[in-house]
C-alpha cells in the first residue's frame, strides 16, 4: 500500500503529482491494468458447446432472413429454444 502525507506548505497539485509518480514507480498501475481483462480459460467441452450453439444460431438466422421472418422477437424465441437444447 502506498502512503503519501501532505507536507506543510505543499499545494494540492504537487501532492497529486507526487502521488501519481509514486504509483507509477511502484508498478501497481501496470499490474492492475494487466489484470483488468483477465478471464479464466474455458474447458474444451464448453468451448465446443459454444461453437456449436453459435453455428446453429447463424444457420437459423440465415434461414429466417431467407423466409422473410427475421425480427428481434423471432431471434429471442430462437435463442430460448436453442439454449434449452444446449445447456451451456
């Protein structure tokens, strides 16, 4: 933990500047940014199930477009039906 104490007769701007410099020197900001978008690796079976689901969704959406029945409500119903079939 980084602790900064305001010196007497020190302006707020210089305190903030000193704090920022300490944070950068410690490497804390760099490590936090690196961890920001970290996500656990998924199992092979989960990746496979997701790929199958996405492929079926694409195929069904193309079918709906060809039939002229493509709308947000139809896509919602399609998602519900496919999610019931493939529990992710």
